[in-house]
C-alpha cells in the first residue's frame, strides 16, 4: 500500500473516531466540512473550480453544504475511504501518488493536531521523508512564491541517515531559513505554520514578512 492510500485510510479511521463536529486546522472547518472538501476534490469538477479560483469560493461553500446535506457523515467517510469514482481523473493510473500523498498527509495532520490536545508528529520513516523532500525541491518556489523574503528550507540531519541538506525556495535580499524534517517543512509550506515543528532562523523583520505571507499554491 502506498503512503497516499495508507494516509487516506488512516484519516478515514480518524474521522470515524472523532465524528463530524471535531475541530481541524482548516479555519472555520469541522471534520464534516473537511470530508466534504475531500469528496468534492475527487468527484465534483464544478465544486473544484471554487478551490482553484478564489472568486468562486462561494460556489465551493454551496457545494460543500449540499454534500453535507446529501449524506450522513459516516456514509461520506465511507465514500472517501473507497477512493475516487472510476470517471475521476484521480482514478487514472499513476495519478494517486503525486496528487494525493501530500493532500491526505496534510489533512490527516489537520485533524490530528487540532483541538486542545493536539497529537505529536509521527515517525514517518526515511522513504516518506525522502519523498516529501523531493516534492519540496519540485514545488518549493510555488509554495513560497508570495513571500516578500527569501526562503531556504533545511532538512534537519540525523547521525544515522543523512547530512543536512538545503533548498533555496525563493531568493531575496533577506533570508529566512526554515529547519525541520521534510514532513514538517511540508506542513509549514502548506500554511500550517503554527502546527509544524520547525525552527525559523532570520532577522525579525524577515520573520514578520514570512509570517504574513499567504502560503498556498
């Protein structure tokens, strides 16, 4: 089983445990909202337009409300667990890993780390961390393109496995270096800046500019 598939299953298990009204790291969303988002992303091309075009965000909200009314939470979770429908682009061979690995990891952590007693980071293993690092190399510029400061990502080294490595995501007159495991850097790059376990190194003014940036593709 790929990490994308195992994260899908683990998130659905967590949905079943937490129920429809649990908090998430997605501002304004409970678990039922997040589940509706995931179903729309894989199944509803009209609703997806509200994800990629901010002026159409109201359309996404309406489609999410319709999905929540159409199915009880447990049935919606079951549909997500079963994967995309056959007509979905996400069902095409070779699409699941690049399209869903980060998506389901980030949203799994959105539930795990929300609330008054957030769960700690997991040990995901070298294979997953290596995948995340390659993804950051590929998309680092896109993740941080709206920042007004240079950003360097530094993979925290360990004695047993690898030396520290860096990615210059974007250039700038002042630089912030973000240090952490690739999975934590991925959370930060996807806007979960308060939940990601990373260390930021830079001048105070540069740190303020980074914190004020819109980190989303």
